[in-house]
C-alpha cells in the first residue's frame, strides 16, 4: 500500500463525522445528509465506535 492510498473505512468515518458535526449530533438529520437510513447510520456509528454525543455541543 502506498502512502496516498484511500482507505474506504477512513473515508466513511470522515463523512459520518462531518455529517454529525453539521447536524450537531442529530443522527436522523445526519443520515439524511448521507443518503442512508437512520438505522444504517446507527449501525455504522456503533461499528466504528464513534462517540456521536461529542458532536452535540454545537461547537465546530
């Protein structure tokens, strides 16, 4: 693997975190931004161990 290889899981994590940041941790709204169901988003958050509550503060 070269240093500039894109890792799909890292890209997916980044997209989820950006959506959660933009929606202040509201998973329903973040799922709409990402074009996936809230159930799928919740599964991915759990699988990746993302602390979605940390995005609730409203600070960017």
